[in-house]
C-alpha cells in the first residue's frame, strides 16, 4: 500500500507499518510501499517505536512523505562493535 493511502485510512495518527519497498537517495530512505499493521495511540508511540521488530516502523501520518534518515557514522559502528564484543576502550 502506498504511504498516501495509509495517510487517508489513518488520518493524524501514529501507525505501525511493515516496510515493503523503498529507495535510497544519499542519506535518506524514501519509503514507497508499506503494509499497515495497526494504529498506535500517542501515549504508546514511543514505547512501540523502540519495540518495533526488524522491517517495522512507527510513523505519524501527518508526514506527507515517509522518509528515514540514514546515519552513516563509522565511529558509532566501531564503538558499537567494541561494546558488543566486551572489549574495553582505554581512557573511556
């Protein structure tokens, strides 16, 4: 389903969706096709955002376009790798 159709079905709401298709342009993923799973109350949106499984995302339908910004920070990847392996960073 196109994002515009989801916006019409769930006006001015948070929605949990499964991402089906997207395009990458620079540091952005432009989401084209989604499968809506369910609407999310404003009070539950933050919790649901962090609990969404792989390929799922919580997004608000007030956004005309569904865009996810990609963070490509090699230092962050390195730190994450070190913390996941249990290695210690001297001086930190």
